[in-house]
C-alpha cells in the first residue's frame, strides 16, 4: 500500500488515566475516546524520564534517557544523533511539520522537520546560553493580532497551580492556535508526498488558563475525585521532599484544589475539541482513508496524589501516560491490519515514548535496514495486529543526576522504586494495588531482594554507574533526612526556574 499520512498529537503533562476511555468518571474527551474505540490503547504506557526535555528527546530519537545522556531537565540539550524521527521520515519521502512545543535546543534547529511553528510557553529563545533570539511563532502571531506581550497577562506562572480564566478572545488561546495551524498545515501540504504532522499542545501543563466555554462544561461538578494517599507517605524520601519544597502547598484542598482540577479537565477537553477540528480537516481533504493517528503525552501529573504535584517521579500519576494508535478511520482495515483485526483493543503491554519512532518507521515502510543501530525500542504495530502480547519484559526508569536519582524497574505486575540519595525503597504489587497505596518493601523481603538485585545488575552492566558497588546498590547517605531549614530554603532555589 502507499505510505500513509501520520498525525501525531501530544499533550504536555496529561495523565494516562485522565481520559474518558481510561474510565475517568468526570473528564470529557469524546474524540480522543473515538481514537481508542477505533484503535488500540496502551493502558501501561510509561514515560521513563518523566519531564519534558528528555521525554521529547526519546520521541525524537527512539533512545532512552541514559543512552541520550539526559535523565533530567538539562537545559541547552542538543539531540546527540542526526537520525531523528522527522529526519528519517523526511528521508523516506515524507513532508514533516511540527506545531507547538518542541523543547529542543537550539530552538530553531529543525532536526529534520521541513517546518516548525513554535510555542515554547514564553521562553526567550537562546536564554539557556545567554543569547537573545526572540520568542516563538505564537508570540509573533499574537503581536500581529494586536496583543503584543499579552500571552501571560492572565497573571499565572509556568508550573503554578490554581486557575485563572483565559483573558483574551478565545481564538487567541495557545491551544486554539496550535489546532488552527495544524489544520492549515494539512491544507497547505505538498499533496505529492505523504504527510507527518506533530501537533504538540502545551496544555494541560500549567499555567492553567482555560476558556470560559470549557469551564462551563464542569460548572455542575460539585465533588472531584479525592487524591490517593499511600500508607508510606508519612516518611517521604528526600527526593519527594524536594518536590514538596517546590510546591509548599502540595497538600492543598478545598477551593484551590477544585479550581485546579476544573481547569485541568477543561484544558484537556479543549484539546479534545482541537482533535475533532483536525479530523474534520482531514475528512475535507479526503485524507482519512490513509491517515494513522498516534496520541500521547510526554509525562503525567501527580495532581495531589500522595501529597505531590507535577511530575519527575515514578508514581502512577507522573509516569503513566496515554498512548493510543489508530489505523485510518475510514480506511480499508483488512488491507492495513488484516481481516481478523478487532478495533477498540486495550493492551497491557509495557510500552513507552521511545517506541513511537519505530512505529512510525514501520508505518512508513522503512523498518529493518531503515532503523538506525542506536534505536533500541520497538514498533507497536505487532501488538496492534495481535502478532505478540509483549515487546519487552521489563522497563527501567531513571530521573535526576547521579547522586540524587530516582530509579524504577517494573514488569507491569510489580514496581520497584529506589532513591539513590537516601536508599529508600518502594515496592508495589500493581495487580492488587494500582493506586500504589501499600509499600511492600518491608513486608515482602523475597520479592524486594529479587528486584533490588536486578536493578543493581542493570546498573552494574553500565560499568561506571556510581549507584552500585560490588554488585550492590549504594545510596549516597543511607537513612538521611531533609532538615526543615534546608527544605525551606529549597523554595528559593526551585521556584524561580521550575522544571518544565
């Protein structure tokens, strides 16, 4: 068959369980649910470096954080390979376009895209190296509309929780702009080539500034789901204590929490509506018969679970992501995926963002010799077709810099988390405890020992990892605690720059 078009849609900081198709009782996502109904949803998709920059680097390269040399929010990070997802698809004959947040450096380096229209949440381009190269395309467009410098006049900051309604006309909202520009890119495509377009929405990442029209959808909601609080949270590891310092009102409840969740849900519903605009444009252009959809997020958000907000840890809310792959909605499914294929599947396989690149390459017909040697990830299409039930047995997650990392190892049934600084261990039986309420590290020594040894063996295989010594995990300061004064002063260090 001819090479299909590929529409890749991502959100920023959207939890995998905050979709209607994932069983959320309140949030309205009918068009994302449609993709799941017509395709396959991966219920155990994980972001193994759950913060923006390395997560997006995984999408672009098919490589995991350790091999990328970036397991944190390293600013000014350059992708280490030429063979990126857009470059490989361009080499295969695709027109490649990106709209929204890329979070790459240098910001105007296309890394294989034929065009990029950027909204980087108000960041000055080149600022990580002391350069001043202006702002993104959304800010320039906003100025052309007569609202120069007004993108943040709502008064909310990046990484701030709470809510302020969008302060300008609806069509000027960044999510509306990303959706509109994506539709324009589809209409203005080179129709002699297949199209790969990445619509990269910045929401529901804070600032939480939804449209009034979307807030109205949730106006009648009086009670929101309570956060889950584990039996281990009275003794948070230092790693979590630092995040609690960044968000000193992390245990917020009452009105502020309700406003935060209402805004978060509203922003997701707004993106869902943009998806329908994109589908409508594809239908008008007679492209639905030959267009695959991939929907994902770079990481999730704790949203108050276990007293934590934001991301950068390996609890379910932060590292669990949505990932949906959908064949052409009006296409010949017998030809694309076989006559016995059943839509609406839910896969329990362990998959991640690194698998998007080989999935797109297989769709483009350039698997095998077309996949660079550095790509160690797996195409998701065999899971969709039913050729196999798993593409890997374990997933390793790693976030932070040596000496203060959080590391995670899971097979989808058990999850083991080890904190390098103080040596705290978390062990969850995911089949019985999906909300990670009960830490079994002190109750199942047999299981704990097995996972601890496997993590040590994986780190030892690197040859130079400081977290192992003599084949054993080696914490920096076993049993240490974060002093109240140190925690208080961390607010000054963390709040101005934040983690994006």
